[in-house]
C-alpha cells in the first residue's frame, strides 16, 4: 500500500511569492496534518484537517492556509514568502481525528527554499 | 502546554554497542508519547508509541522505550546498534485537551555510528 505522498519534493521560490504544497494521505485516512521543520529543529504543527474542515491550527501567521478535498488530499498554501519559511514541510495522515490516539504517518516532505 | 526536551544534540555510538537516547516531557497527566526516526532527506518513521499499560514498549527495528512517570522520561534504547541506525531521532508528546491532533516534538538527537 502506498504511504503518504507529497509533491513536489523540492521547490525554490523567491521572497514575496506564494507556494502550494500537496499531500495525499494513506488510503482510508481522513485526517491530514501539516508540520514545518526548520533545519536543526523538530517539526512544528501548522494545521490539522479532518473531513474537509480545519480542526486545529498552530502558531503560524495568516499567510499560511490549507484545505482538504473530498478525496481527503490536502494543499498547504503560503503567501508572501519570507526567507524564514525555508523548511521541510511534512504532511501526516491518520484514520480519524481522535486526539493523538491515532498514529500519524508522515510523508517524505517537501523541501522549500526561499531566496 | 506540553513540551519535550531531548538533552543530547549528538550521540556517537560504536557499532554493536548499546544505545540510550533521553527524552523528558512536561505534562501533568498521562501523556501519549512517541519516538520517530528521520533518515537524511526523509520523512518521519514511527518507531514506537506509549498510550497506557505496560511501561516498557517494544518497537520496530529492535528499539524499546520505557515510560517512567516519576522521572517524566521516555528514553529510547537498543541493545546493539547497527550502522543503518545512524539517523535523527525525535521524541514527541501528543498535546491533549486541544480538540485536535497535535504532536509536540523535541529538537532531536542525531545518532552517529562509528565502525
């Protein structure tokens, strides 16, 4: 079975641009979460989506937005890119939205470089 | 708020030697605890998790971890390290009472394996 997939694998953007990252969850999983991992740090929670609705949001500015589609895939959008947005963006999926009793399975990530 | 501390940034172990990676968490009630491994350029793979019950948890690849409430610790161990274990290891705690799934990660410990 395919795991969590993310596209693209790498991306280079310039300051001020916007970017869209994509994630496909494991088949049957309805919850998708996004994390940002800056070099040398642990991942930080950005969003959780379940059944196409935002369930939770981390401490990130409004430049970050996301959505989930009827097939449970998800997009993360970041507007007005800053140098500090350079990071590995990880997507994780789980079966349901139960608070942390469901294991989250992570994709390989999209590495974003902002110049 | 929950937090996780991994006091060792880097650890070097000889191949075949035993390993212990430290993790301390901050949370009042029984936490949901996880260990993930990240190989270079890869996403996160779940090694093991603790929700309740037996405080010694077995995981994949020969890893185990022990939950010690009195010490607020969840240290990861392996009796004999293989060169392929070289990677970054993250301890995480599931944030509760938020209404959504959110993992709080430590800053990670990079494991180097010497021949």
